[in-house]
């Protein structure tokens, strides 16, 4: 009997302490690990039994084609092995899980999904802010600036919701994002960039929407990063002024 | 020297395996645990040294006032104790973390935030869907139907974003939510309710926006639940038809 299966495993933002206990158990039991290059490579220490295959796909870089990754998962699971497909952040937020799930269903391969911490949540934790402070907003929207058809989201419609915006994969077009949002939002709206959120290399910038693009470029902030926009994020300034460790109020801070 | 501090700890959707490793470590070191009643009470087994105080606040029920919870945190932290404030889901998504952080800052009490899995992510994992399948949408919006001023969000503006909607605290007004969304979205839009997502008591309904309110009421689904709306959620039907365990295609399924 073929007992092969695939676990789509969320590696969280980077720090291995931010894996769930369920993720650690799945890794310990893995026969094969397919490792995304946004995941912390140290995660393989939790999978001592596994053959590890790196299948990174970074925007604009040399990468492993999605179809090949899907064939690898199917090939090993069809041999009766437990394949753990490691994805950065939460597997169900961006990151092509929809296509991988569809392919595995077509191949009748059982799938388990293990959730994790997406970088937008880790960024908010580092800034010391709620994503949805009820004095400022009624929700939060996670959006990718990198669309399938290479267009851009409707920034005015997103701004009109009044939700905090957590924008992924937006650093290469941060000027046009900010310009698009400022057709609806005032330039004084609080905004932040957190690069490598939840890792030892984290860098943070807290400012206003009107100054965000210039300041992020001046500081050399780039991918991978989350752009946060909305007055709930403005609570970060009070947070850092009070001396809670790393001072975003100094403009740009590097994690200790 | 006063070494007291507060950890705002995200308990995730319920299953203790969905806690992060960092959360488990914080609980093990806790002197005092303040326990939200949406968190799994079994979590106290991870905090053997701690005095446990239940501070539940459920909509419409007898509850502990927010100001009292904030005073408790400050009182114990001021005595030099490590206070762990346990919140269901992720502490930074709804749940009043913004106010608690502000109060702790005013009192100059150090705070650490530990992220967790919000129930919307757990619901998507149970349904076997990406929240942001790129063939259907460019993001996901988490929104609470329970606003500070007791009004309702602008459902038409939210629907106009084209994002998947994950609606929290909406079961008591599911008819008006669906009606509001249908001013913009077709009745055929995929929709789901997941009650007690990520717990042993989980119940799921997958249908269309036009039928959601009637079917949820007929099935007796109530709080706590997440309402998911958007065609990315429609991928759940293929998922369940293929026999991946618990069949949402049968209309309503109870977790094994």
C-alpha cells in the first residue's frame, strides 16, 4: 500500500522558534524536504532523516520552475515517501499553494497543510503594533504587488477600504505604490517597511506614506520586505520612543 | 531591579500543536497567565509554574472589563513577574492588543509579542485552499463585522478590492453581510463558514454567497466562526470531492 503524502509546511518568517510545534513534528518525520529559498536554511536541522532538495524561486532570479517542483513532490510521494514542501511565511498566503494543491489533487496524493506566521504579522510584532487597532481601522488587507499579468492592484480601491495594508513583493515598485495610494490616502498616513521581518537581519523604517519611497530607497531597503500602510502602524512611534529595544523612531534601525 | 514584563502571546486557533515553539517557551517561563476564553484552556498545561487567571471576554456575555485586564497585567509585571497574556489566534489581529500595548507603554512595562495562527488561516488549511490563489485574487482582507461604533464595514468597498474576504465576528449578522456583499459580488461567488477552525470541534460549510446565510442558519453554525468569501475558496469543492478526509462537499461536515 502506498502511504506517501505531501505536507505543505509553513516555515514562518525565519526564526526557527516561530515554527509551530506541528511543523517541527512534520519535519522530524519527513523523508524528503523541498526547501524554498525564502525559508531559513537552518530548518533542515529539524529534519535529520530527510533528503533535502533546494527549490528556490526568487522574483527575477534563476529559479526552479513551478512545474518541476510539482513533479518532484508527486514523484517522491508516489514512492510512498513523506514529502515536506517548506514555504516561507504561511503557505496559504501567496506562494503558489493553490496551484500545488490542485496538482496534488489531480494526482490523488494526500496533502496536509501546516500553517505558519506570515511576515506581515512578524513585522507588526517587531514594530509593536496591532495590525487592526480599533481606533484606526476595522481590518487588514494582505496584497501582493506582483500580479500574474504583471499589472498592479487597484491601489485606490484598496485604500478606500480603510483597512491597514500589508503589501508583499512591492519594493521594486514602491514609488508607484505610494503614488497610487496617495490618490486616496493623505501623505501623512503612517507607513513602514520591514525587511527580513522576524529574522536576525531584520531592518525597519517607520515614517509617513509621503516620505516612504524616498526614505526606503535612501536606506537601501529592498526585498524581501513588507510595506505596511495605515494609521494603526503609527502606534509604532510611541512604542519605540518609550525605549522598547530597537528604535524605529531613529528612522532606521538594525536588529540587534 | 524590577525585571517584570508582559508577553502578549498568540495561542492560535486551539490545537496546542499550532502554538509556536517560542510561545511554548514563554509559557514554560511564565509566573502569571491571563487566559482569554477563546484560547484552549489546555494551554495551562504548558505553564506549570504559573498562577492562571481567566479573563474571558465574549461578545454579549458576562465578561472581564478590558481596563481590569490591563490593570492586572501592570500589577503583576510591576512586582517583577513575567506575565503572559494569552490571546486566541494572532494577538495582533483584532483582540484589543493595540489598547493593551498602549497601556503597557504608558506604564513603562516591557512587552514582547509572540505571533500565532489566526483562525482565518486555520480555516483555509482545513478547507484545503490558498487564501490568495492567483487565478482568483491578489490578496486577502481580514475584517471584523463588530465595529467599535456598532456600525458595519463598507461591504461594497471591501468587495470592490477583489480580495478574498475573511470576516470575523460576523455570525450574528450574516444575512446583512451577505446582502451587503451582493450589492457588488455575484450570488454565485464561493463562500464558506468554518466554526471553531483548527479545533476538534471544527465544523465547515462550503457553498455560494447567495446561499450562505440560509445554509449556515439551517446548519446551526454560530460563533466563533470565520466567514470566507471569494472564488479562491471555491477550490475547496474540488478538494473535498477528491476524498481528502472530511467532506465539505456534503454541505456540512463535522471534524473527525
